């Protein structure tokens, strides 16, 4: 059906004659379109953050973390069967994992004192191998990551996370400066670029900000630091493994779990995380997004019912006008087109306003809830397109009903 300019002009005049009623009817479309765009923006933002987080963890990685004991009694019970995560596990895994590209043991320490004095939270101290940077695809903002020679010499060097650098040394260049953790001065050789906050890592049963970490060579950690809480922890806090491109990380994780279960005598004192498996959870997140969109789309349905209601009321009020138009030669098709134009103009106008409301809603959610939102072209097109379809579907019945009014009865109508 083609709408000509005269139909549109007449429809605009008729709708303007009932401004308040038209505006209230359009509000359902405005809120419906805005809500759909807002919900899709939340889903798109969450999906991108999740994918970036998984990419940061590394889809080719397998991460083993120690599970700390909750009490001294629990630790003693555990030690009767398991020695805990240790360098022995590293050697056994190196000998039994196919497709191994690199591996890094990891130890963590919460220092009792740090100089310069932190402006915010105390940074964590991580002892890792140089391969840790490759495993986690760490990006450097300045300087370099320590190398094998630094690790072999137990060198007093460190690499600062982005937040740790600002926390300790401010915003100026940090390479070549020194920080003191407990009793050891460490020379800063590199500073990392900011990483996703969602990538907080587990250390000692708590979640740590991965941007507020001071990284040092593992040998430096072992020879220069003593952890007072070591009696309650395993020798290692974790083992990070990177596989070759052809390796199956899920199958490798099963091998890692089986090997550690054997050496730990089936004691559940470790966890194995497979970032690649997290990709499967994207389907659940997508389903959740669709459910939110479906709930938001109810507003569009309500708006469509409102359009049908106002057009039916308009048909009743303009029965005599319909009779006059039919008596001077207007066809049924002309009557249908006239009222259908009015019913479509409401969702078109409301849809355009709803797009603006959707952008505002996405911005407001990102600002207040601190969630990342992304308004995509597809979400705008879908929401606006559905609003127009709603106008056509719910406006068609009143338009057809108007066209079927008997001209003689319409002229007698008061």
C-alpha cells in the first residue's frame, strides 16, 4: 500500500487536532522502543566485556589455582593425603601435558608495608615466571617485562600493574624508579597497560584487582620474601598453562585434573579453570538478553493496543465524514489508506522519539550502574521496524472497519 503526500498531510492534521490523545498513545511506543534498545545495549555491552575478559584470560590457557584451607584443622586433615600445589606438580604437568607451549608457577603475597606509601589499597605482590606475560597476553605501557636472566639471578626488579603504578608513583614515568615491598627495594623495569577489572584473580580466597599488582620474578619471590601465612597455604598459589594452537584446552584440562587428582590423592584442594569453556556460557547470556528484550517488547504490544483503541474511537467520531467521502466517490481502499496512514504515523513518530529515549536510557544505565552498554545499528533498526509493524497490524482492523461503513447509515449518523 502506497501512502501519498495528501494522505500524510491529512493524517497529520487529524492527529494534531487530538494532540493530547495522540501523545499519550505514542508514549507506549516511545517507552517500548527505548526499552528494547536499552536492553539490547546492555546485552551487547555485557557480551563484548565477556569476550574481552575471556580473550584476556586466554582461550588457549588452563589455569590451576590452589584452594586455601579454611582453618588449621582443615589444613592438617588435608595434609594427611595431599601435599598441596607445589613445584613437584609443575614438573609432573610438564612431563605429561601434550601441546604445552609455556607454563608459569605463581605465588602471591600481601605485603605488610610498601614504599612509597600507597595512596589507595595496598598492592599485591606476585612472583611469576617471565612466561606469565605471554600466557596472559600482558601489554606494556612502558619499559619491559623481566626476562629469564632476571629470574635466574633472583634480581630485585618488578613490573607494576597500571593501578599499582599510579597508586605508588603517580602519573609520571615509573621505569628506573624504586619501590620497597616489606624489606626489599625493587627497581621498576616496566609498567603494564590497563587490564579489564572483570579479570580479577583469586588469591588466598579473595578477589584481587589485577591492575593493582606488583610482579616480580618467581625466584626473587622465593629467595627474598617470606610469607607469614605460608603455614596456611600451599607452596604455590597457582599454575598457569598456555597450550599450542592445535591443542584442545578442554581435553587438556581433563588431563590436568586427572594428574593433580592422582598426586593429591583426590583431595579437592585445587580448581581448574578453562577460559575456552566460558565461551559456551555466552549462549546462556544471549538467552537472558532475549528474555529481557521480550519483557521490554510488552510495552510495544501495549502501545499497539493503544493505537487500535484511538483509531477505533476516531472512526466512530468521524462516521459522518466517512459517509460524505464515500458519497462523493471515495473507494473503500481510500478510506482504509486514510486511517491506516494515521495509525502508522503514531508509531513512526513514537519510534523516532523512542530511539532518542533508548540512547538516553543506555547512557543512563552506563553512568549510574557502571555497566558497559553498546547501542548497535541492528537494535535500532529492529526496535523501530517492530514499532512500525505494530502500527500497521493494530491499525489495519479499524481502517477496514471504517471502510465497511454503509455510506447511507454514515450520513444519518449524529
